[in-house]
C-alpha cells in the first residue's frame, strides 16, 4: 500500500461510515460532507472540486440595493407573490438585452433560486395533461433535478446528448416525443457538467420538435452568457446568449442570480415564462385548479404553496443587478471570466499527469474553459477515480450521477485558491506515480 497525502485508513473508514453501496453514486452533498470530515480528522487541506458554489465576491450593485431595502424596513413586509414590479420590469429588459427575445414582465417571476424555479416548472408542466407526466432530460445535467422528479412522483427519461449532437439530435427527440408522454424537456446551456454549448441550429431543432409534439421546453441558464469563446457581455448588441426562445412559443427560461452575479447565498432567480405559454389554458390545470392559465397556476397555485413568495430584499438586489447589467454599467461577464482562467490552468495540470478530458470537443471546436470541466484516468471508472482521488485530497463527483454515459468526473473551478495549483500539481505527481499506465 502506497503512502498517500491523506491517511489511507482514515479515508477508508470515513467513506465506509456513510454506508454507500456505490461510492460513485454519492450525491454532491455526501461528497462534500465526506471531504470536510476528512479535512477535520486529518488536518489535511482538500482541493474541493465537487460543488458548484460561486467563488467570487457578490455583485456590489446587488449588495447595496439589498442593504438599502432592509434599512427601509422591507423585511417586515410580505412580498407580492407575483414579484416586485421593478424586478419583473428589469428581468424582462435583461432578457431583451442579452438574449434578444421579448418576455413580458408579467411572465418574469422571482423564485428562490433556479432550484425552486425548475421544481415549480416540472410540477406545473406535469399537471397540464393527465397523459403526460414524464420529463425528458437532455443529459448530462444537474443531478438534483432528477431528485426533484422523484420527490414529486413523476417519471423521467434521459439521453446523453453528446452522442446525438447536430442533426442526430432530431432523431433522438423524435423517438422520445412521438410517444406522447413527455410533458416537458430540460437542459442546461452552457452544460453542467460537460460545459459544451448547444448551438443555435441545435436549439432550433429542439424548438421545432417541441412545437411539433406540443412539449414545453425548460432552458436552464444557470451559467448565463458564460460561453467565454464569444463576447456575450454587451447589452442590446450581438452576439446574444443562445436560446430556444427564438424557435418555439412554449418555453420557460431559468435565470439564476447565483453564478452570473455570485449571489448564491440569497437564493434568488427568475423564472421567465413565454407570453403564449403564460396565457395558455390546459385541461389538466383547469380540472385541478378550477380554471386559470399556465402562468396563473404556476404563480398563484404552485409557487404560493411552495414558499408564499421570494425573499423581499433579495428581489431588490436582483433588480439592481439586472438594471446595472442592462445599462452597461456592470460587465458581469468580465467578472466571471475568472472561472475560465482557472479551468485552463487546472486542465493543463491534470493532462500533464496522465488524465484526459472526457467531454473535450464542442462539435468541431475545442470545449470552452469555464465553471466546470470533465476528467478521466486510463483504467479507472468514474466511481473508482472519485474514490482514489480522495486519498490525494481531491474531491469531485462522478459523471454517472449526471446522466452521462461516459466514465469520469465533473470538476468545478469555483473553490480553487491561488496556492492550490501548485498543491494539486504535487498531489497528482504522487497519484500518477502510484497509478502507472501500461
């Protein structure tokens, strides 16, 4: 047994104490808990790459607006379930400025982060038609979204889109949507965990197929405008954030304050429901709620039951950040480009020590540098690699939990500290020495 940076027996004992039948299927929170416990017990610093938590300072415009709102006594007032009008107006304007599509303010609804936004979206979409309560995941994707489906008792289907890029996407969507059981489909763009970006032509295919089979599209824009290969940060000027909103009338955009504005702690985001979907009535919603269009059911039935509104002061913060970005006073894309710089350095270190990138191409172009990247090591499955790296003080999650068919890990750049590049390099030197490749 080789000596490892983190005591071998301690790692073995702590992992075993969690009673996980397959460590490769551990949730993000379980991996975080294990890595933190090992840090505490051994005194060894971990390089945390498991959890997608912002590692930059929150946008100052939001902090100042929220403080002012609190000082003005807003904490004593229940928020309107429809949302602060100022936020709704600025969200609509922000979408126009950076996506170049029109969503009326009434359809821009504050939520306690995109997690709540997707939960409410899944729940409402699955109630529209009794014959359709399946959600189609265009994977890989955020693991917790499938947990949401399980919690609400729905079913889901999924496929790894990396094997169906370009024109092949139409064929696989036809296979699933033609069965008549899919209420909605969901994907993230840029992709969590692989960081590839669906192109306008691929989004057009998704939109056309959704229209053909009357399926709602949920587009998770948690990493809004973070394809750093393009200059996406200038308001009201192309290029714009790619979106399915140009190609179908029935869509829901999830726009989070967490990553683009580093405002994760306040749990604030916006669900933007297209105008036609907002006003459309469905027989399932009418039967369940006695009337009302999709938007009304989403807000006044589902969201109201879930949280009775979203943090009042955080709504002022997000409104201010949207306004500053749309005014051109706050270049939020320039701020988050730091993640791309970190990814470039981290990838180089891993590759130099025998690792390889799992999702390495974005159609005919190299994958972008950003919030996440994916790694693998010859001869090891994703689960095996995930456990092995624990002994070297590096924590990440297996791709198997994201709906990927590939073997490997998702690594997040957000928690990396300046001194940890050298530390990672040294630890991977040991790892490579202990895991020679034939």
